C-alpha cells in the first residue's frame, strides 16, 4: 500500500501495518472479502497438501494461522499469500518417512523440525541479501513461470471440477488420465463446477465490484443445502475437527536435525525460489515493488511459526494470491483476515462449511489462475524478440513437464545464454557493450533531472535505473521532468522495456514526465513495443 505522501510512493514500503492514512473503505472491503475467499479455498487445499506431506489433514489448517500472520508482519509483498505447496509437501514426506518408521507421533515431530530448519535457513538468507537471485528473473521467465504455474494448478483442480478420481499427481500424466477418464465424470459435479467457473470468469471480465468467487461459492453451497440428495453424490468439504493449533517445539534429537538438514536445505531453496518468483511476478503485474531479501525473512518467519504450531513447511501460494488479486486485495490485511477467520473456523464454524462443494472451490482456483496466462504479453514478446518468446515457452514447458523450480532454472539459464550471445554479437560488430545501468544523474534546473545510461540495459541491471531515478526524484521534489539519454545504450530487452513502462507510470502518478531520447533504431524497436502501453519517447 502506498503512503499518503505523494512522493513516498517512489520508495515503496509495503508492510501490513504501515501508515493506513488514505486507505479507502472500498480497499479495506476488498481485502476483507479476499481474506474470506482465501479461507474458503485454504480449507480443502491445505487438508489435501497435508495428506501429500503424510500429515493429518488438521495440520494443513494449522498451517493457515500463525504462518499467515508471520509473513504479514515480516514479508514485503502486499498481496502474497503463504500456504502449503505440493512440491515442498512431497519433499517433506520423502525426508521424514524413513526416519519416522511408521510412528505417526514421531512423524509429526520430524515434520515440525523440518519446518523449523527451513525457517532458520531462510531467516539467515535474508540478512545475507541472497534475494539478489530475483534480478535474474527476466520478463520472459516471469511470464513463462506464471503460465506454467497456471497449467499445473488447473491440472490439479480439474478432477474436483469434473468429479473424477485421479491417481497421477504429476501434471502431464494427470492431464492424460483426466482425458481418458472423461466418460466417468459426474454430470452434476460438472454442472456445478462449470457454472461456478462461468460466474467467476464473467464477474472478472466485467470487472465487477461484487466478487464473483464469493457469489459462486455461496450460490453452490445454497443449492446443495436446498436440494440435498436430489443432486446425487456431490463431494463437499465435510466436517472439520475443532481446536486451536498446539504451541510447542518438536521433540527431536540433534541426530535427527543433522539427518534432516540436507533435505531441509533443498526444501528451503525450492520454497525461496517459488516465493521470490511469485512475489516478483505479482509485483510486476500490479506495478509495485517488493524486497526479495525481506521476503526470505518473511517466509522464514512463516515456517518457524508453522513448526511450533503443528503445521508443515510453507511457501508462496500463487493460486490464493491470484484470488486476492482478482478481488482487488491491496494489502496483507487479507492474510491477517484469513488467519483470524481460520481461528474462528477451527473453534466455532466447522458445520456451516460441510455443504460447500469442492467443485465450487476448484472453480474459484481455476478462475483465478487462468488470468496468469498473459496471452497479450506473450504475443508482445513474439513481436519484440523471438528468442525471448522462445525462453518464455521453454519455461512453460519446463514448469509443466519437469517441475516449477526446474522451469525457472531452464528459463534463467536460457536468459543468461541469450544475454551472452547478444554481447558477443555486439562485440563482433565493433560495439562496446559497456557497464550498463545509470552512470550519471545530473540536475538541469530545479524541475529537470538528466540521466545518462551506458551499455546494455537488460533483465539483470534494469532495476538499477529505476531505483536510481526514483531515489533522485524523491530527493528533488520540485522535479517535473526526467530525461533519459539513451544514446549509449547498445541493446535492450523486454524486461528493460517493462521497467521503463513501470517507471513512466510511477512518475506520471506524481506529476513527473519521463522522456527517453537519442534511441538507436534496434533499441527503439524493443522499447517502443511496451508490454502494456506505448512508451513515451522523444
């Protein structure tokens, strides 16, 4: 959320309890509604992820209380929702099961220890500023990751949407099994699921202030309650055990910690990468800034909180974050609301949720994540530079076919290779690639700032220009014009174009005009094809 100071927006401080001055009632209402939807989605998903981790379903619900509050206090993203993740849940099971040897009590203690170890690793990684890895996430990688993640989530929700029993848990085999099993789909479940999905997509298309997701869930629940057995066997959420999360440290030995450390480190890497990518992706989509290092601390705090409250290792939830985004959530008040509501659910409100059809919840998730497939932006990449479009496609394929983390690694590796190839071509053509980024910022009168940029402007350094200009404008409040001299810019990519687009919009919100001058033809071809709107240039 932006500060009430019009210039403070350039500094972008985004904790949940920053100054609430100027926070509109409409925004608060959307955050509260987003919190309700997050809880509605979290109930079945978290219970399912707990089973993937080999834990009782109630542990999944425990993971939706203190971890959400911890990230809200220490994380940087105003929208990111912390939750259980299928990949980390499966890794927890693989790490804990051999040591537990069938003892369920010891299994729970070891799983809690994994969450604590992961949290400790991430807490240390934040101050060490290891979040720099976020700068390697180019625009094509982010677009590819978002789309790949959307497909993975959709494949996971389709069985619930169609009333199918599916054995496969990997995306592509699951998709094949779904296609082969379509004849076994439950007609009534399909009707409920598709009707809810249609409502969600219709409300989203019309940008209605009424949240279509909530409308769909309430309508489907009312229908099941009203018609009952007349609808046949429609799967519902069912009853939930009552009670607050237990607060205690896992009872494990030093030997257990040593044995769990390698697997916990791997889980921490995956959770950190997923969180940084998700946080950065939603920040790009909604035009605000996040701090990757602070996100590591926030995620670490969330895992520590989960480990001492009977929960499981947590990570970012793109699906639930997409729901927050869909209804216009603007702050971590949504996560705080969700945590408090989950406490209420655990104590008092389990029975009213018994009739919520799981198909309706699946429809909400699918309706939310389908928006992450940005066809328009992918088409723009095709026009800007075919190699960057290929990187996005490779990231999508890798995320779906191999795994989300592997997809990210593929995309980043190809982005670095593409950069090295472009540098080599420039040198072969007699160009001096240069250091890249702003090398000189000067004042031309009280109302004008001059910026000279030298060398390549690409995904790994584009943020430097944006940060430098924002800092200078905040120091020079009388400035009304920023002129970027790009005569020495030898090359630029789609991430640089998006960065300038964000900077232009940000400055315009505060009455400052951005002008980019002296563009070379190849660079102009990239920068003028902005992902969102045409770039202002002279």
